C-alpha cells in the first residue's frame, strides 16, 4: 500500500533531523497536503448527508436533546455510551439548530482536523507522494461509507491524533507530546469506554520504547535484575487474560481476529525482555514512569472534567453502572461474528505475490506486479455483479489485521530482521501496530462490515509503515494494491452503504430528502421518506400533550416528532425486562399519553412486547399501519 522514495529516508520526511523541534519541510510536502486535504473535505462533504440508520440517528439526537433540556446521561436516562459526545451534540443543537444534520456538522469538523493527522502519520514512514496516496486511501475507507455521527468515528479520530502525538514524542522526546496523547485517550474514553483500548496500545508502546533505550551513563556497572522484567511480564499476562476473558464471551473465531493481534505483540515484548540486557531496576522503572505519568495526567483531565456533574449530583454510581455494567447486555442481543476463517483465503494470492516480489529481483517483481494487476483488475470488474469476486475483494483487506500484525511482530522480535532498522524506526512501527491491534477491537462483539471501516484507516497506516520500512519494497506491487483498494471502496463499497456492505456491490439508493422540520434534509430511500413523511405528522396530529410512547428500538420517533420520551430507555434491549410492561403503562398514564407507536421490525429488541400490545388495545382502540409502524391512539 505504500512505497519508499529512494532519495528520501523511509523513516523521515525529506531527511528531517530526528530530534529537530522545527523541521523545515519542503514546499512539495505542504502542496500535497493542501491538495489531499481539499479532495478529502470535498469528498466527505458530498456524502455528509447521505443515508441513515434510523435508530442510530434517533438515539444520538434524543440523547443530545435530553441533555439540552437539562437531563444528565445515565442519571436521568440510559445513555448508550459514556456520554461525552452527547454533550458535544447538545452544543451542536444549540449552535446549528435542533435537527439531524447538526450532529454531522460536528463529525465533519473533527474529520477536517483528522485528515492532516493521517497525512502526518503516513509521512513519518514514506515520502510526500506516497503519504498523499495513503491519506486518500484512509479517507475513502472512513467516514464517506457511513456519515452518521457514531462514537466509533471519534474513537478512530482520537486514536490517530494520539498516534501522531506519540510519533512526535519519538522524534523530540517531549513530555508535552505524551500529555497530548493522554488527552486524546481521555477524550476517547468519555466518548466511548473502548477508548481504553488506546490506553492499552500506549502501554504496549511504552514497554517497547523502554526496552529500546540504551543504558544511561549513570547506570554504572550493568547487573542482572529481575524485578522490572517480572513486573512487565506480569502486566502482559494480566492484560492477555483480561482480553481473553472478554473475547471468549463472543464467537470462537474472535480469538483469531481480536485476541491474536495484541497477543503476538505481547509475546514479542516478552521475548525481548528475556533477551534484553538488564540494568538496574530503579532506572528502568524511572524511564517507564517518565512516559506513563505525563500520558496518565493528560488522560485523567478530560475524565475528571466529565465527572464533575456526576460528583455534584451524587450520580457516580449511575455513571459506573451505565458505562461498565449496562453495555454487557450487548452480548445478549448485539453480537455479530467476524468473517469465517476460511474467508482469509482471499489473502493468499496477494500475500504470495507480495512475498515473491520481496524475495526476487527486478524482472520477477515486474511480473508479479503485472500478474497482481490483472488478477485484481479481474475481480474488481466482476465484483459489481459477482458475489464471489466482491467477497474476495472485501475479505482480502477485512481479514488482514491478524496477518499484518503477526508479520510486524516477527519483524520486530527477530534480531535478524529488526537489526535492519534503527531504534526510532522500530519504535514507530511498534506504535502503529499496537494502535492497530487494540483499536481493531472496536469490531468486538458486533462485527458488522461497517465496523471494519472504523479500524481500516489504522490498518492502512500500519501497512504503510511496514511496507516502507522493510528493505527494497516492490513499488509496482504495492502501487497496484493501493490503486485497487481505492477503486474498490469508491466504486463498490461506498455506494452499497451499510445495508449491503461486505455482501454485495448493489447500490443502496438513498436520494430522497427527509423533508421534516428536524430531518436535516438527510438523503434516505424513497420508501422510508414516504413512511416517515406520513408517520411523523400523523403522530403529531393525534397528540394532545408533550409526550408519546414509541418502541421497540425507534427513538427517532421522539426526536422527529419533538415529543418527549416518558421512559429512561433509548434502546429497549437495555431495559430491565422485570416489570417492564407495568413501568411503561404507569408512564403512559402519568403523562396522559394519547398516541403509541409500535415498531413491527425492530433492529435488536426482537418482536413487539405482545403483553403490552394486548393491554393497550382496549385503551387505544384506533390503529393505523404506516410503513412498518403500528400507530394506536385514543381521542
């Protein structure tokens, strides 16, 4: 996916001095950044209002509106994620207006800041032209495929921001960079608790970085020490067991996709620890904690600020339950297994041609490039209508994270290979693959194809690093791969949208504006546009108060109608089933609700609660089916 410009050192941009705080970058670097930035911004802007998943948009927007009205996530309603993004979305409503598009404007602003961070990370390994191509490829596999303001995009953004700060630390050894990386981790956590994965990635990197440090002059005579190595090994074992305990709750093939990548890096770290020259424990602990402390300080600050309203209102226990306990219910209703292991067969022809090109001379490399180009061109052409060709194209990248991480771990762990890189190059490579191995867990336990896109840009950046640092990279083969995956995602993946992504290239047509006061003119499919265009005014016309009830799994009804939710539930699957019907009936009576809406096709909660439906039939005798919504009302 990337190549190294021969005239430029692979680990620097235009031979920038490693410890230079103010490197002088050539005009070409800045010109390409501006071009890539503009192209990326325009491409995402064009797709910004394309498509929606109604319950996603409903949950995000209803949460933000409830905060805007003075409620506190977890204390007053069951927030789906940590809640930090909800406050940002509430601010967006105040600034841009209360409609669905406002949340996407915030996402767009973060994306605009993210693009140069991607370019910077790529440029630490390759020349300006390759970095530009890598950035465009990463952009194409990201937000344009699903432009909703889902928290997982922010997890990706902050992971890349944090990685860029840590790359800066490798160059400058500035504690300010560690602090910034920690801030990124903290902000990620308050968006979604899986931001902790970036913290784990940083810890793996710090262990590797400390192992790479030469003995300082004041270490005196080197001597065998066991305390620090045993502490590190114990920490690695504990981390592995925690990950295994979590991943074993999901599908069995998750062991390969989710447990293998971080574990191979941990094994590599352990092997380096056994083979490392031991110095006095005090100095090793000191070196490690000099990195951890600024990072931890930066991480804690956003979390403490976020905690303030919960501390003041005595709602910390509600926050802990909502962030760490309630999400475990997802294992009961929101589990999608990653691709079957045999899907990894799609990697075989590409991996073999890559290996052959690396091992052979110029003529064979040209042949490999031509053969790969013909093969990928063939499957790209037929992927428009052939499921097998589409599947081979998709799975050749969607299943690549375990293999890529294992190759990087071997390269870093075997002295014969790692000796070809200087210390800074090794540290950079370890950093990106640590971030990849941990942030790819965003796909667990719900490995829907779109969730690969939340990790794909990091895979692209890590692959760029690996290919650029291995000696004599086959430029033609890598160039063919870059062009193929760019064309595939633009022509086949993005038009298919979330509903067909990973299965077929059939476009999912969403071109009709959601023409409602709060719809934000999102472009959705015609059937949905007609259904909601009739449903929302109908509910509003038959409502006599400010509340309604809608369920299961249709929080968008509350937001689009502007009516309040009488319960604390956004997603019905999270609600406690014990006494649920009685609680809903009490809420209906307490708020004098006159209209109920039942979703006949909920995403996660299963079928309609028939007990509740039977009870309300006599109270709400009139009904009408609009789309897949059954509306009941009383005069």
